[in-house]
């Protein structure tokens, strides 16, 4: 039976007032819906402290942002984007159209069609998270999306050069310096200067997530991402230093970011706890990481690898770092996770920033029923059918007629009956089931 050597706090209070968030978001969406660009400007002045007549960046502004970055910075962005693009291209190649003759004369098929217009949000209020541009824009572009709009908030009162560069190099068609709910609403609803998108993607805070929730249905969304979650699964093949590093490396995202260690080694568990205390004295983001670890950190001691799988699947965390004698055991046996990071040579930061898999992943146990953002999220799989012979039309018609009448749908039955009469020579009285 699993033993908790450290549990999360019992008296956790929500980081934000859920009902208050819903109300604020509803009002902001209504403002954009009613006032368009004027509403965007009013809200941007209020929340982003940025006043412009046009929030779409000009070519000159994009070039200026690019010019402020060192060549090494631009090369690093290009390298990361090439990794994301390469993996996305392999994913796209795995999606095939099909057409099959299921019965003589009956042809069924499906086509994979890219969504036409997508809006990608790149968060950047606290940290300029340029990697989110790679993950959404490049993936959408590889999928074949026709028009991509991006939004990112200002950083220190101006467009963040690194984010602008990442958006531009990734292939965004329009780049706006707008943040938060107003950005999501602007892209989803459309304004005089911003075309409405068919789908909105990208992570953000509780307000951004709530905006996506309220707008879902009017537009598609990728998923509803909550606070970053990280789970380290480890045994005595590694030490406390690397476990603590991987836990705190994600806890720095925010004070409500869960970080959990599952292990079969009591010694490793205790060493990790000591190492976390040591690193929190020197980590530059310790103020945030300490809150996250104190409130949401857990250390769970399991009897064996099988129990670790059971506990990990129940948690269904976003990121799962596996450092054990046989990491592939978890690849073959775990079912509920956003992304696996197998072995001590890799880690969540690699996935977040550069390795090529997508970092927009399910949280809040959503990994039980969905994966993260990938090429397929930007693609609609649509079906078609055609009947090539009179005999096939009549055969399917007879079944459809009888099944429709079984459900009480005489109009449906008559759609079938007219085919039976015309293509099969059958004498089916109006409003009855075919023989």
C-alpha cells in the first residue's frame, strides 16, 4: 500500500474566485462583442497598460523586434522550431485519407481537412513564454491551416522581442500585442481589424482558460489547461539532487503548480526532501516554487513498480518524468498522462522548450480522456459516401426503409423507398417499410 511521506496541504483555498472569474470574463467578452476594436483598446489600456490605435504589429515593428535579439538567440529559436516542425510533419504524414468499397457498389471514405482560421495565444505577462508560439503556430501551419493569428501580451510595457520573433519565424500571418481575455475574445469573435478564427489555442491563466470555456462552441479550442503539473517517478538508480531539480524546475511555474514524487526507495524520498530544502535556498524562483511545493508537493512511497503505475494513472498528471531501472515499463503500462519523459537524460524542460513534442498538454486529470495539442487537433476528419450501382442503392434502401420505420421516421423511410422504387424495381407503397 502506498505511503505518503509528504501530502499536499489539507486547507487549500482556490487561487482565484471561480465565480468572480466567470463574471469578469463574461463582461470582457461582451465588451469585445459590442465594441470591437474600441473594446480591445479600452481593455488593453486597463489590463495591459498599453494604448495603441492598432494592436496589430507592423512589419517594421517585427523587424525591429528581430533586430534586438542576438544572432545566437535567433539561431536557438530556429533550432527549437525545426524540432517542433519535424515531429509535427511526421505526425501529419501518419494521418491518411481513406476510401474503401465496403459492399459491392458502396464506397465510403474520409478526408482530413485543416481548419481554415486559427487564433494562437502566447502567454507572456510574467515570463515571455516564446515556446508557446512554436507549439501552436508551427503545428497549425504543418496541419495546413490557412490563416494564423497570434496574440501575446506586452512585456514590460512593449511587445516582447523574443515572442515576436518566435511568432514571426513560426509563420504567423498577423501578430497582435494583446493579452488575456481580450485577446481570446478578439480572435474568437473578430473585430474590424482582426478576422474571427474558427479555433483558439494556447495556454494561459485562469481567466484565459475561462474565456476559452465560455467561447467553446462558438469556436473550437485545443483544451482547457490549468496549472502546470509534474510527476517524477524514480527508484534508487538516481539520486535526490536530480529528483529535486526536476520537481522544482516545474514548481516555479506558479504557486498552484503540483509537483509529486513517486518512488519505491525510502532513502531516495528522504534525500529528495532534503535536497528540495537546499535548492530552495539558492533557486532564483524559490519564492514561487516554495509556495507550490509547500501547498501542493507530495512524496509517495510505493511497494513496487506496479503500484507506482496505479498511483500515477490515478493522478493522471500533465508531465511524467520516469527515472527508473526500466523506464519503458511505464511506457508500456501507463495510460493516463499528458507526456512521458523517459530516463534521466531527458526532462520536462526539454519538452517545454526544444525537443520537438508539444508542450500544450492536459491538466486536472483531463489526461484520462485526451492527449495534448498536436497536428490532429487542427484537422477535421470528414466522411463521404457514394453508391455506384442501382443494385447497391436498392439493397441499402431496403434496410434503411425498415430501420427508419422501426424508429417511426416515415420521411426517412420514404427517402429510402424512392430509391428502392427507382433503382430496384420494388413496389413499396408510400409510407410503408420496404420488404
